[in-house]
C-alpha cells in the first residue's frame, strides 16, 4: 500500500476522499441548480402577466443629443 508523503495517509484512502469530494461537489451543484430554478419559478408567479412581457423600466429618462442635466 502506498503512503502519501503530504498527508501520511494510505493512497487508497486519499483516492476515496477525492471520489467523495467529487460526488459532494456534484450534489451541491444539483442543489444550487434546483434552488435557482425554484426562485425563478416563484419570481415568475409573483409578477403580473403584463410585467413579464414588458421590458424593465429605465432608471433614468433617456437624454437627447445636446441636452444638459
């Protein structure tokens, strides 16, 4: 059995930890994706249908060429 020089642990144990970390990373990604999808769905339900089709309001009125503050 090979011994890791950095962690002083058997290489097999380190390989198992790497696989476990990869799986938990994939689970975290899946959970975050589900949370974002749920938030989008809830946000679309809370908006009136007309608001979903119209563009977002502009924060400031558009200025014409040569116009000052």
